């Protein structure tokens, strides 16, 4: 259960949110365009960042640069 302690792990890098226009999901509640977020884990398709709620959430890489 690696995901349990992601908040305490060191940040891998920081990314900036470029947009929150999603066709399927409502991400504007937890991401802000232009804000920088800490990346805690990364896969081929997703970035797991500490979002505006203070929790780690998984988002498509297309929202970030």
C-alpha cells in the first residue's frame, strides 16, 4: 500500500496547471490554472499531485506542463 504515505514522501518535481477544461470530469474544484503543484508519484498517463484540498489526487498529464 504505497499510496498511504504519499503526503510524507519527498516531492519528485513541481508542475504548473495549464487548464481545467475537462470533457468528462470536474477538475476545476481541485485544480487552479496557473498554480504550481507538488508531484508525489507519476505513471505513464497520470500525475499524482497534492491538489487544492490538501490531499493527493491523480490527474491526466494533459492538465500540466
